[in-house]
């Protein structure tokens, strides 16, 4: 089965549980194939958790879920060392971060200390406990959900944590027509009995390798840097896109091109995926917030300002 066939089947599975949200579903898969982590900010009840569980089932990867609350401790995520009386030695009991896909549900309902316990895992795919280094499984992905910051009982994610997420997106409410279908499929979506395995661990690792091999012309790289620099120098932005964000935009653009059945990146790939990569990283100035400006508006301005290179749309050999 070709890579495109696998991608089509995964997308079909996800579209069966999240009705009418094809664009958001595609971007979830872009992040997955780019080897990044995803932050989903949305109101409760729109199917975030169901979609993530369907993804794990579709690709037959191990999956764990942590419900973040104010009393969750770092050891609840990473694991803890206990004394084994029978063996008369200390042993490390691995936490949920040691699965392929970790659902950090409502991540902004826990303290910054606990949020920060994921930093090393998200950046280096490893964790350190009691001076010993543990490698995580590959592929490894954190899919975090968070409620809008205006909700009660939330802690804003620190900049260092936000920068570890390759992309962010919002699913949003379904249309009235699609919501009818959501109600009809409610029972099936709870059990995911209609979702079948369409790929394996080795399939996903191979797809991620193929994404890395997608060609990007030097003009594409310069375009990405131009967008990043424009976000840093914008008058309404106090903190723009980091160098890590530039790398993530590069990865995501290649993954989007791959899903679109191309082995080369075009400027339109970069323009389409850039808001998903940059939006959660921007911190607006106090003056911009007073004027009710938002990152989406500013990113649209940046896209209009930055010169778009003309890259020949020919297949890369």
C-alpha cells in the first residue's frame, strides 16, 4: 500500500468521527507526519478527545491520556521511582509519557510546574529521572487540548511550552446539518468500533522519513525566514516567531506538500500552514490588545507584506 493510500485511509477514519471538519483533520495529520506536537484550543464537547483516540487506533500506536487538574504532579506524567522490597532495590515505574501518543487533556488546568515536566520529552523525545536518561517511543506525539484562557481554573501556558508545539488549531462547532450526523453517530464514536487499523508503527516512521525527503528550494527557505523576521519586527508584536518556529514551518510545509501528493514545496504550502505554526507563539503588545487586535489578523498582514518567491512547480528528482 502506497503512502498516499495510507494517508487517505487515515483521513477517512478521522473524518468519520469529526464530521465536516476536513481542513482541521488534514492539519492534524500534517503535524503528525512532520513529527511535531499539536495544541488544540477549543470549547468542551467538540470531539477533540475522540479525534485523538481515533488517530491512535487508525495507526495502531500505543496511547495514553492524562486528565490535567491542579493536583496533577510531574510524577503522574513522567513516572516515579519506588523501592521494591522483594528485590531490595529501587525501580522506576514509567508514566503515561512512555506511550507513542500522549493526550494531555485540558493541559492549562494544571500548574506551570507540571506543564513544564513535558518540556524535555517534547523537545528531545527523552526524559531524565534520578540522573538516568530514558528514551521515548518513536513516533512520539503530544496532543494537548486546552480550554480558552477566559475559562475559570486555567493557567496560561508559558512561552517555552507553547514553542514546543509545532502547530495549534481549533476545531470549532459543526454546522447544523453536520451536528445532526454527529448525534446519529454518537454511540459509534464513543466506542470507535467503526474505526479500523489502516497503518502500523513502521508505516508511520516510513511516512515521516519520506516527508523529510520532500524538496524545498532555497527560495522557500528564504521565504520562511522572511515571514519569521516580519513577525519579530511587527509593531503590534512583542514576541515573534522563534528560530524553532521557522524550523517547524519548514517541516509542516513539507508534510502538507507530501499529503497533497507532491515531493516539493511551493509557496502556497508555506502560506497555508504558517498561521497554524505561528499563531500560538505570537505575544501581542499591550497597545495591540487594547485595540482588540489578534494574532490571526496580524499574520494575515504579514503574509501580504512579505515577498512571495516564484518557484517552478516541477517534480524534484
